[in-house]
C-alpha cells in the first residue's frame, strides 16, 4: 500500500472525527447518491459483471443490481427509525432512572468483497456502513477486475470522497490493509482467507463480520412433495445452475434423497437442464462461466477423479477456451472424495441417496455447519425436526436462495460458514455499537450502598437482588427482621 493510500486512511479518520458522517443529513444524502449511481450506471454495471463472470443482463439485475437498489430504498425508508435511541425498560429497583440504547458508528471500517457477486457484495455492506454513520474503505476483489475498476472510478463521482474510498489491488494490498487499525472489518469470501482476516483483526481487537460459505445441502423429500414436484425441480435447477453457475456461497452443494426416488429425480433434472441450459457444451446458454482459469481447473479436477467420473449421470464436458463447464450431475460419488469434502463452487451437483429421508439430519450434522440449508418437504413433523436438530446460517423450506433478498431476516453464517449477520436493519447493526445509557437522579441516596458494612446492609443486598420490592420496603421501614452478625 503506497503513501497515497495511507494518507487517504488518515483523511478518512479525520472526517469521522469531525462528526460529519454521524448526521442524519449526511447519511441520507450518501444513500440517495448511491441509489442514483446504481440507476445512472446500470448499463456499466451489466457490462462489468459480464466481463468478470459472464453474467447476462437479467442475471446481473436479478442477483446484483436489483438487490442493491432494493437495499438502498429500504435503508432510506427506515433510516430515522434505525438511528433513533431505543427506550429500555428499567426496573423499579433503580428508581428514579431511565435508560436507552443508542446506536453509534464504529468509526473507520473496512469492507473486503468477493468476486462471485462483486457488485452486490460491495454495496450491501456499504449501505449498512453508511446508514450507521461510518467512514468506509472498500477493497474489491482483484479477481473481478472490471467491477473493481467500475467501483473505483464511479464511487468517487457520487459519494463523499473524504469519507468513502475504494482501494484496489491484489493480495499484497489486502494484507497491508489488514495490518492497519480498523474499527470494524467486514469480509466476504473463503474460510481460508477468513482465518487470515480474523488473525490480523485480533492484533488490534477489531470486531469482524465474516461471510464465508460451506457445503449447503438440500433435503429432497420426494414422496411428500409429489403434488409440487415440478415446481421443486424447477427451483432446484434454476438455483443451482442459474445463479452464477453454482459460484455462490449459498448455492446448493449436494442433494439428499431416498434411494428409491433417485433415478426419477435424475431424469427430471436432466430433462429440465437440457431445456433451460442446452443439450450439450456446444449449445450451452443462460449460464455464467468460471471466473478464471484457476477456478475452472479446480472444478474440472473434481471430475478427473476416476471414482467421481464413474458417478457422472449427466454432463461432465467443458470448454477450456471459454471457461465453461456443462451442468453436471453425480449420483453417489464417494463420500471421501474431494468433491464431497470441499465447497464445490461450480456447476457440479452430487446426489446422495439414503434409505430414509429422516437420515438426512444425521448426515448433515456429521459435517461442518453450512451457510444455508434447504429442504423440500410438506411433512410438518420433519420440518420441526430439521429446525430443532440442525444448525445452519439460514434454513429455507420449499425454495432456494431467496432468503438472501429478504431484508426482514438476518443473513450470515455459523461456525465455519461465518459469524455476524447483515441485510436490512441487520446491516445497520453490523456497523453500529449499541451504547447503553442510564440516567439517574440523586434521590433517594440510601446509606445501605456505602460502608461501613453490617448485617442490615447485607440483608438489603440479598432482598434487593431478588427484586422483592415488598420485603425491601418492609426492611427499610424496620418491619422486617434479618439475621444479626455473630
């Protein structure tokens, strides 16, 4: 990181110290400008996302531009309420007193983004950081260079450049940024880099939000959803291959289904995949590409394992020149294979069969907690078991992916899939410290609070901590006895 960038950080700190970013007027103006930026520059957003990962215009709007706009509009409509102190109910024990919880910005925050959704994963946390009143540095992923350049060139044209900056660069710049002292770090990416972020943050005791990933399963209770089977298959297929070609942190990683229904499920998936995405690699359409040669090779290498290759029931072809991989379905690949132990992040869908679908709970619990868990089932008892007996960042029944755009629910991981949450009010909270404020009067000032200590004062404490107002009053009036000192 050069001297210019270091000077920029000092400028951002001074801006925050001035108090400018804390005002409602500044926050509102920046959010309005951000909305204008995304609206004015929509076509440039589309082009950048196409250049980076081959997203079509509709996929880019559906998964990135649209959610970002929605998030800004939601923040603007709720900003005053989010900023307002929240009254706290204070017990009579503290009379006279009143309390409140006041949200205050952390200060200078760092947002580190991922390459798979390089626009929305930069703007969603930025919206929360601005709404909370922080000064912000965005470090876009160098693996999405077109979007990184777009953000670096466009944000200064619309937002306050003394409070919000974009710093581009590779891993060396990220490492140098992490060595700085921040008031909050928000990172989206892999668990491997997440550990590095957390290690560096610990040196300054900096709080972090880590949005990571993992192997997100889908429980497919075939027999219970027979009346809605077509809808379920359509949702599964479009979510797996239509959202950045499986390169999403909440993408379906594998399917659990009873073995007696496996062949029917495979046939339905194959039919729909051909209709939506093409008969083969030569006619492939409506699908994104791998972000680069490294990730293309990584995914292809899964299929080069002979035991995995033997489990291919659809697809398996690829186009190295265009970094395209055909939607590929595996049936019962070895559970000890790499494809079943690493996050796939690509267009490969393993299907694992079970004797009974109820066994899926144990299967999932034997593995790290996923960022998302999906279940297609109409069995209410089974739903309750899944809710109570599994742990995941989010749990979605009878649909896939849409929890990401639901601002009323928190989005985040648990365990190896991350920590912290955001979206909607939760984005504001992610970048705010909730300060407790207690207002007290001077009367009454009870002598029982002060030395010298005696049996009466001990009894006063015992009754007081029980919040037993009646006996406390009797004690103070001398109508209640207490054990005397020896």
